[in-house]
C-alpha cells in the first residue's frame, strides 16, 4: 500500500540509513554536488540487485523491500 | 564472495558458541548451528571442529544493540544478524541479534535460527550476498521448511568456487548424526473468525457488465473493490488496475466482506463481516478485533450491515441496513439520535438497498447490483448513474 502520508519523511530517513548500511551510500556534505537526488543512484543499485523496476525513486515496492528483515552484511561490499 | 575473495587457507576450521539465546534450549541452539555447519561441510572439503574454550576461527554469539563492533544491532526486525569474512580476530565471527525471537522451526512467529545461522556461516566462510531469489545467501530472510533443507545450487557454486567440492570421505568429522527432530507438525492455522465456505471461483471479469461488489473502501488514496475473496485495486500511482486476493493483504481475515470504510485521519480501515468488525492500518490488523457490531450502537435485531461510508468532512459514518441507514458520530463515538432513517427519504433517487459505498472528492458512490450512483454529499442529490465497474476503464 502507499505509505501513510505523515511517514514519508521518516521513510526518506529510513531509506538513507538503509542505503548507508547496505549500499555504501555517503551523504554528500558539500552542496556543490551535481546530483539533485544523491540517493537516486544508490536506489537504482538496490532496485537492480533485488530485480525491482529500476527507477531511482523511492516507490512503495522499493520501500517495502527495504523494510524486510535481513542480514546486516552490506550487499555491495564487506564490512571495513 | 567479498572483495579480494577472503577464504580460510585450511580445511580444518574451528568454531565456538560463546553464549545462548533464552528463546530456545541450549540443545536446540547447538543442533541448529551444528546442522548449519553440516550444510557447508557436505559440499566442500571443510571440516568444522567445536571448541569449548579459547579462541576459535568462528566465534558465535548473541547480542543486542551495541555489542563491541562498529555495527550495532537495531532492535526487533530489520537486521537479524551479521558475520565477518574469513580472517584473524573478528574475521569469521557471527553475531545474532538477541532482540529477535529465535525459533527452531516455522510453526510460530520468529526467525529460524538454523536458516539464519546457515546464511551467516556462509559469510564466515567467505560468501557475499546473492541476488538469486531463493538462494540461502539472498540478503532478505525467507521462512521455509527446514526439515530436509538442501543448499540451493547458487550457494553450492559460490562456496565451491572458494573451496572446491568435498573429498570422497565424509567432510564433516563423523559425529553423532543430529537428526533434526521432525519439526512439530505445523499447527493448524488459527481458525479464521468464521469458517469461510468461499467456494474457489473464477475471478469475475473486470468488465463484466453485471459485475457487483460486496464492499468498497478508499485506502491512503487508493480504492479497493471487494468481491468474495477478490480485491481490485485502483491506485493513482499506477495506471493499471491491480488484481489481488484479500489474503494477499490480510491473510487472517475471512473473505466475503459485507462493508468497509476508511477514516483517513486515523489511517484506519474498518471491515465488516456478519455481526463483527475489524480495524486495520495498512496491512496490520489492530489488536482487540474483531468486535461485535453492537459495540457501535446497533440493536440486536441487526445481524449484519450492507454498506458503510465515512463522510470525512462531517466526521460521520453512514451505515446502510436494508432500506434504512444510521449515522455514527466519530467524535462522540455513538449513533446519532433520530436514526435509523429511510434511505429513499434522505437520498432521493436511491430507492433501494445499498451493497457498497465509498466517498471520493465530495461525492458518495453508492452501489446496488451492477449500477453505481454518484451523489453530491452536501445536498445528497443524485448526480449520475453509472455501471458498477466504471472505475476499471472498461
């Protein structure tokens, strides 16, 4: 289902944490970044890994997949 | 594998269980972990020896939250466990999140320790995650029957790329064969509230001109149309109508709703069947339900309701029973005085019973048989009549 509206912001934070944990996402501190949505690439990477439609957008199916119980090891690199 | 494919440079690997979860007996934990090791030794030349003191290659422990490495656990759900690739010190070690509920077999809620241990030990031996759905090394937990669990081919390929196939002798030092006591026979699914004799039937065609519905509700901007065990889902986010079954979303709810409505301010949908009702939020059924419809103020003579619709502006909910309707005040949580009233009197042009109803954009949509009536909420005037399935873009 769609997320209840008030949880959208929480979901963005959840998704960022998920991508940091499992897809080596690092939030760009400097604002010169060219990316409008720095997370989009990492969302695409995660969608591709799980065989979801690769849109780069945090849609419902992507968020549902992020909320599944899982292993704590990253999907794209080992623990440093 | 992990970057640079770390692996154990020997065939004899040691392990030690440092502590236990209170969720299972120690014997069950030992059995689950031993069986997980056997899974890997049966397809490689590796041999695993258990130590009871000192430093082993693979140190196994249960912990919650921060537990001394840089990767704290996160409470129930989310991350279940993690493990380190082969190496010295923390290399190979496996940690299970004690905030999860660990179980021996899938007969009740919780995470199967054998399955998760087998996955994590895959990491301890050098495997990374697989994106092959159904592989043991797939990152997301999937409950499955573990009685005769066999390692999927993708995992065998991965581990044998690191260690090769087993030698002819049994790879795991001969041990008391730990037969997995046959998991208790799966307990009967908790009986649904009402035994549903919903005869398995073909899903009705979307564009059948005689299509009728049992109940309809909005849900977070979408519209759900119910008939028997089927759901049609119209979403503003997707052009296509999605076809599902009730059990897809609420496995424990009986099929064949009589009525449904959404209180969007509470992110809550109420389902009615016979003389009971349930409240759900998204996929989650609220605790304490079902409740008898008399809790809402219906007289005992009312055994079931035909339809319900919530007026989000007026904060009232209309319940339709036969040719009459009640108005429920969501503020006072009680039926309004002076009800029931005749539908035909207050909603001119709707001269019969109502099967289903929902509200959208200042209009009520009432369904009777294969016809649908659009009514302006403010003046309760009938605006137009359509076919019930006009929302399916036939």
